[in-house]
């Protein structure tokens, strides 16, 4: 899984359960708040680089628009790990690099929008 930012540990239970079926599961993140209490070390997580965020705010909008810029180092990590399936959360640089990786190595890429 590639998630550019995981500031809150909402997904801990999901990844904990998923790792029971797929013990080699690795979650790559660019920004991470840590495990929720009780889930420490329950799945494999690796922080890659540092996701930068640029807040673009329109005074008319209630919520600001945030542009996330994850580290391009993920591409070299993918080459090193050689995954067969890549799940990407959101359209960002990591999604683009995953599609490029897919074209080179003929793997499956699934992009989620949350």
C-alpha cells in the first residue's frame, strides 16, 4: 500500500486484519502519526521520505485545499521490493510513479480515492 500521508491511525485495525491474510504486506507512508494504542507493530509500515503539504486556501471555501507532495524515493523502494500488486491511496506523485512502475514491470496497480 502507498499512502502519502497517514496523520491519524484510523487504518490500524484494517491493516492489522489484512496482514493476517497477507503477512508480507507493507504499508509505505510519507507522513505518519504512529500506531494507535494496542496496534503497535501489528503490521509492517515503512516511512519513505517526507510528504510536504502546501495549503491553498480560497476564502470562499470552508475547508482549505491541500496539495500533498510525497517523496519520489518510493520508486526506488518499489524497484528494490518488487511488489506484484500496488495499492495507492489518492491521485498524487506516488500514483503517477506507480503507473510508471506498472508500465516497466507489468504489475497490477489499484488507485483508491478516499
